[in-house]
């Protein structure tokens, strides 16, 4: 029996990943997107962000609308229109932390870095996926909370239109703040590399130390309180702040963004130098 071998020319598409080549940013981004959305914690975190953010806003507005319209209230109705986003912060912190620490917990980070040795590319892809998801989820939640809560306020004659001062900015600011908070938590996760520890640090900074800082005496204590991550960043996500001494919305968010950027750079250096 005679076997005849035929030769053929195979043309490789240079845009495709072949053995021995490094994946481009697009491939890394797709890989991070798949990893991010194939774990149940992501879906549950986004669902809880919406439920807490929109649901608590509607509940608070429903239970306080009559009081706000009575003339006895010492708060502006705008303070309540994004009230639920205070609780939604928790899910953004959880999601940002898990986006990094879960890979260390399972050991999958070794496979990730074996496939994509350029750690800066991996970190950038994680940041894009995380912030993109939280910005969209946060913005949708803020609008849903506004429409649900404002319905109760309108019935009492104290509702606010989207065109009123600070309202539309707060809707978009809700998405920006959730995205920034997730990125802040991810940066802490890079440094700590342990889910429970990273969550403890970020939750303490945002909810505990952020409030306790207002007890510090003098002007320096006042500025420390204003510059705490949660206090500075959340100003952009509310039409009217409960704290009249807080930084202006965009000033506060700029300070929060700078703090996040510094922490992310430190986390990136640690990520580059430490073993997986």
C-alpha cells in the first residue's frame, strides 16, 4: 500500500494568538471579562447593588415624604434621592475586592500570569472590566432609585426634577463613585491579597474611620474627615449632602480619584515585585 503525502500551505493570521506569542490587550480583556462574569459572586453583587441602592432609596423616600412636606423637616428632600447608594457601597467594595483576591484564594492567579506575563496588562484589563461594570450598574441603580423615590416625594409636592440643580450630576456621580470605590477596593486587595482582610480594611476606612474622623478636633481634624475616601468620593453622588461642610462634589471626587490612583500605583508595584 502506498501512502501519498500532499503538501499544503497554511497561512497563519497574525492577529490570532498562536503558541509562543503573547496575547494582546484585547485577548487579555476578553479573558478577564469571562473570568469576572463566570463566577456567581459577580451576578449576586450586581443584583444586590441594584436592590439595596434603588430599593432603600424608594423605602426611605416613601417613609419620609410626608415629614419632608410638613415643614418641620430640617433636611432637604434632595438628600434622600440617592440614600440607598450608601448601602450599595458595600456591594461595590465586595465586588472590587473579589475581582483581585479571589484569584489568589484559588491559585488561579498563577495561570493568569502564565498566560499573560505582562502584569500591567492584566491589571489594566481587570480595572477596565471592573470599573465599566460598576459604572453602568451604579448609574442604572441611581436612576431607578430616583424615579422610584421621587414618585413618593412628588405626591407630597416636594419632588425634584432631573433638571434641578445637582440631580442629574448625582445620577451619573453614583456610577462614578461606585466605579471608583470598586477600584479602590481592588487596589487594597492587590496589597493584602486576602479577601477578609481587604474587606475589613476598606469597610473600616469608608464606614468607621470616615465617621469617626469628624470627632477629631481643630481644622486639621476637619480636613482629615473631609478627605477620607468615603466622605470625599460620595459628595458627587448626592444632589444635596447631609453634611454641609463636605467638599464640593467635583472637588471631593477629584480628591478621592487621586487617593485611588496613588493606592493603585502602590498596588501595581507590589503586584510587579511579589511572587504569585
